[in-house]
C-alpha cells in the first residue's frame, strides 16, 4: 500500500496538534480497530536513521479514535521545547494486531509520511 504525504512543522515551545481523518479518504478508509498506530520522527527517510521521537497512545502523544477513524498528534509546549531544531522525516505506521492476548503485531506498514520540521521558538 502506497502512503500519503503531508508536510508538517511545529515551533519549539508551542503546543502542536494535527488531526488525520482516515475515514474521509477512500484510500485510507481503514478499520483502525485492528491496528496499533505509531508515528516515528527520524533524521532521514531511512528506517535505520537516528530516531528523534516516537509518538503513540502509550506515551499520550497520539490519540486514535477508532470509531471516528481519526489519529490526532498532540504535543505540549513543554515537550516541543525538548525537540531539536531540525528538518526531519516522519512516518505514521499501522501494525496489525494478530494476538489480542499478548498484543503481538505483524510487520508495520506506512500510511502517511513526509517532512516534520521543528522550527525555532518564536
């Protein structure tokens, strides 16, 4: 499955929020109830490059509303202060949950990716 590309940016020291509406796009009309969702921010597009940050439901920086089919990235102003000013790449990945007892997942696939620039504090 090919992914959608969106360019994102946030300022250090400012709260940031971005909502992805999966149900409004026939390409992305996916039942999120079967997936674990994460967003990884890296220095380059390569999956082996340095990881800047991981956003997921466990750390509270990603909220997945499975009924509404939305994914919301929410970063506090205090958190954005900890991010390095840089030009990065991000990928939102879905990993299908195949064992509900252990939470084990299959290999993840990207659905959305692009630039995620962290700009100077204003």
